[in-house]
């Protein structure tokens, strides 16, 4: 057995240096008389050497037991005691001033201070090396304190060494402490597996361990793992802090479009009136619901958002996409009409998405537009009606296209479709001279409205192509010739005005 030596200032400089670094003592306290009735444990200021000298060695050891809180939990006092630094202060006094032999207990006291934010994982490595140099065998309590310090200051090498020694001695391990230490060392998969093994084996784990994992994994984007651990946390009897935990999970899940987690958080917190989510969370919930065609959730979040702020077009677009994905095109059409009536612009891309979803369902689309206009007094977005007309023409449903043209002003609140739509419709008038004449006059008005010569020529070319199509069709040839005469007269008029 190695003979232990009495401590001297030269025998172990590393532990003395470590203690000095942790302590940063004030000047010259040894010669001052000890103030009366100052508690070594709970006094606000660190006790002076005179105060410590007034206590016996056994009393100081008892104070260390109290501060460590191993036998009895440490009870906080009204004085802001820096417990870790107070332990170092007393240990340093015992070793340096009272010449006490270094023992495993004193190392246990020092390792308990390693969880202080001012410490580090490297300090633990140095402490373990110093203990080996002193020939002192680490105890189970020492390794327990070392593992706890690794929850604050991760060091994977030290963790492996500690586990090797404890398992060689068949000492029980604090698996939940190891799980947090692995998590702090960013060994996420190992940490997750360790915690879930504890849960599935019905091993008791402190609730705050689950809480830390939920926050840490959620911030790292491991949403599936986070929701599994949250479900495990909800199975515990403790409910302290669950509201904040679930609200955080709702935020993370909705931002990551994690549908099961979003629905669970919404049902638990929002539908029960426990929380009022932020605008950002509501937007994320709308988008998440839209991806899963959950129109009820998307509409509920949209209504909640509309109660506090002006709803933007992209909010409606997400809900409309949910209706389209769920094949509820009637509701999608109605929502487009609500947007337009409320002064919210409908994008051309959004209108095309809806019309494309209603391919080969032209009669239904026309009926949905009529229903919104006639039954609910809503105005249909011109872009949606124009896209529907173009789709009808492409699908050779000219009758449906002309039906929308005939009701255009009633549907949209605007008298005429744009130039391109009129050009699409003109060849499909089926010999209705009044309709052809009406469209021709409107197209000539569009030509006259062009201020730039390049634009006039471009529109005139488009009109000439339309006239040729009319004249090729025997049913509209006569109307085509009249249109051509009007166009020629309009194009010649500026030249006549410029003559002598």
C-alpha cells in the first residue's frame, strides 16, 4: 500500500494551484479577529482565516458535508452563498493552513465544485491526474460528482475513463446523468438511446432530464426524437413546467411542418384555451395543415390570425392549397372570391393552380363561381375567371367559356375581360354577329388606347390573326370582313390626318 504523506506546499502544486484559481481570496484575512456570529456556511462574505481557525477540523468537515448536500439536500438561505466557491475556500484552508492530509473525501469535495460555470472539463482531467499522483483511489462518490460535472462541462475522454473504472468495480451508474453528459457533449444519438432505454425499462428518471432533452433536441431540429421524448415526459406524474414545454414543442413542430406534433400541441394548448399562439406560430400551423390537407386546422388558425391582424394573400393561398389537396375545390373557389371581395389580390399562379386542379370539371367550376356570386354576393377574381375561360377553350368547352364571358361583369364587377381573353373567345362565337361585333368594337378600343407605336403594331397584328380565323370559319366570315374593314379604317385614320 502506498504510504500517504502529510501535505506540504511543495508536494502537490497542482491541487493548490487549482484551488487558488477557483478561490481568488482577498488580502490578509489571517491577522484580523474573527467577527462574532458569522456562519461559515451561510455567511454572505467568505469566512476569513481567523473565522476558520476558530472552528475545529471536525466542524469544518461537517460544514463541507452540509455544503455538498449529499446526505441531506442543501437548503437555500436568504444569503447569496456561492456554494462551490465556499467549498473550495474551506478545502484550501484545511490543506494549506491546517496542513491536513489530502484524502479521498477532500477530492470528493473539490470534484463537487466542478459543476460551477467557471470550471471546465479540462480541470476535471487535471484533478483526476493529481489524485492518481497522490496515490489516492477514487471513490464511487468521487465518480458520481465527476459525472455530474460533465453535465455542465462535457469531456468525452473523461467520461469514457470514468465509465471504465466504475464498470470495472461493478458500481451502479447514474444513467440519467450519463445521458445528460452525452447530450452536452453533442453525442445526440447516444444520449437519445440512453434516455429512451431508461424510459422503456421503467427506470425512474427525473422529469427535468426529459425537459432538457426536449429543448436541446428541438433546437437542433431532431423533431421526431423530440416528440417521442415529450410523449415519454407526458406519461410521468409530474406536471410542473409542462405548459412551457408543450408550447415550445408546438413552435418547433409547426416550423418544421411536423404534422403529428403540431396537431397534438394545437389540441392540447390552443383548442383548450391554455395559450394564445403568436402570429408566427399561426402561420406555421396554417402551412403545416395545408401540406396535409387538414382544412379544419388551417381554417381555424386562419380565423384566429384574422382576429388580430390583416390576413395577407399568402395566408389564404396556404388554406386554398389545403382545400385543393383535399379535393374540396368548391371551398377553394369560394375562398378565392372572399379574398377578391375583401380587396386581397389573387395571384395568377394561385388561380392557375385551382383551375388546373379542376381540369375536366368545367361545369362544376362555373357552378362554384355562380354560387359565390349569386348566393353569397361575392365577386370572383378576374384572374380566376380568365384562367377558367382559357382552360375551357383548351379543353374544347367553348360553351362554358362563353357562359363565363356572358356573366363576366356580374361575376367580377368588371365589364370586359382583358385583350388576350377576348382574342381567345372571338373564334368561338359560333356566328352570333352581335357578340362578334361587341368583341370587335372592344378590341378596337384596346388598339386605340395604345400610346406607343410598337404596342399599336403588336395589337394590330394580333387582331389581324383573329380576323383571319373568323374569315376561315364560314359561320363568322361576314363578321370577319366587317371587323377587317373597321380595323383598316382605324389604321388609315392617322395617315389621313397627317396629309396636306
